[in-house]
C-alpha cells in the first residue's frame, strides 16, 4: 500500500474560510498593492475596479466580505470593490450568430448548433485602482 | 487618481497550470481532473476504474480533501501510487489549485506513469474556476442528486469535457429522471459525452474505460 500525504508542507496562505472568494480576494489585494507606484506608497486606495464575467463562480458579496477581511491593516483597507458585470456573449461556429446568454442554455437560438465560441463572460480582471486625490495633492505639495 | 492595472486576477494560477501542463506533456502523462459534489462517488468510480485499467496503463492518483486520508487509503488498495492532499494546510481551501498540484507532483514519482487522476475536493462551485494543467476535466453526478445540477452549476458542466452519471444501480428505487438529467447536461454542454455507470456493480463502465484509454492513446501518439 502506497499512500503519501501532502498537507504538512505548509503554505504562505493564512488560514481562512473554505470559500474560494478568500483566495481570490488575496490575489486582488496582492495585485492591487503591487500596482501602487513607489512614489505613492502609503497613499489611501479609494477603490479597485474589477470586471467579473457572468460565467464565473463568484459571489460579489462574498468577494467584498473577504476583501474587507484580507485588506485590514494594509494601505488598501477600506478600498471599495467596484464590480462591472460582463455579460456572457457567445458566437455560433455554424451560423456566426452572436447573442447574450441570460440562462444556462448553450445552444444557438438561430440554428440550434451546440458548437459555440465564448466571446466574453469568463472575465476576472483588475482594471484599475483609484488613489485618493487629497492625499496625493498634499503629498505633491509637501514635496514641492 | 486612477492607475491602470489590467491584469487577470487568476494569472498566477494560470501560469502555474501552464507549467504543470508542460511538465505533464514532457513526461507523457495524461491528466484527468475529476470533480463532483460531495458523495456522488468519485472515489468509488476511481476504485472501480483503477481495478480495470491500472494493469494496462501505469496510473497514479492525487486526491484532494480538506481533511483525512480516507479516500487515499481506499484508493491505495488498488496498488497504484496515491498522494493525498489535505487542503487544511493550504488554508482549508474548497478546491485544488495549480500550485498545490505542482507540489504534489514533486512528491509523486511520475516516471513510467501514463495516466494521472486528480480527484478534486467535493464541490461543484470553486474547483471549476481553477485550471490545474489537466488534459481533461470530468464531472461526476449521481442518481441520488437532483437532475438539475447541470443548470444550477453551469460553469462546472460547461468547463468539463465529459460527464459521468453514477449510481445507476439505484435507478429502480429512485424517482430520478435519467433522461431529464441527460437533457440538462446537454443544455449546458450540447456535445458532452455522458457515461451512465454504477461504480458499485460495474454496469456501464466499459464505455467510460474506453473513453479514457482512447484519450491516453491519443496523447501518447501526439494527437490531442
């Protein structure tokens, strides 16, 4: 019998609840933190703009909840997640019809073909971060 | 002041998954990621599959659970190398991610192995989002669950390449509408192969095993 276990290797990930939104919130935190320019380190981040497709397994409310927890005591504490929902758009490979899916039915409404290409809806992207203006101005003035 | 970022949130996982995929390609290992809700019989399906396939195709298994080595203990009776991952140490995560597979592959000796099953954590939501570097994804549902699982969890059924409906031996005792279940799968994924099996009695296993063997053969001959 040959059983090995992996689980005691440890990981940099802190213990968190069993939902993947937590891991995703941590990724968002790390990407957003790394995007703050050196000259603006310590500035308050007001918001983070995200694009989330309809065909993702993400609950925006859970993501916000997790982000509030992981961003505590970081320059991103209190930053709002501005989520733009991206529609699920498919194209039929057969008749080239393009349409927006509202339900889970993945057949072409025109020719009923099931050979489809996904044009959008799997997005999970950070678009931008918004740094509070006031802080920047006083910072710039202070430097001048 | 707005600062442009424009990055995929899961880019780290995607990069790691590509690395895994390259490694599996170099080693000539065909990888199948098996996902389902808890209790639909992934481990039983694998037990039966290993008993029928491991003599012909050198196989290994990575099995993910939040806690316990129960599944690995069962699968190891087949004699193939089994590695249990407890995600408890990775933050108690509800799914396997590509970096966990990378560590697991380090631990597991893949030389001579042609087929690797990854039994994901029982969950129809989160695992769907994480590419592990696998060749094929398979979703298992069972006759003791609702027929509407595919339309409730479209991402999972849309991103998988094949579906197994397990526990067919229970059909005479249940109100399960098998045809409706198949229709629901095909609604979400019109061209998905569906295998109706009983991992307990072995009913329907031939078609499932043939599908696996053909995929492994295609990869070894360079056709994908």
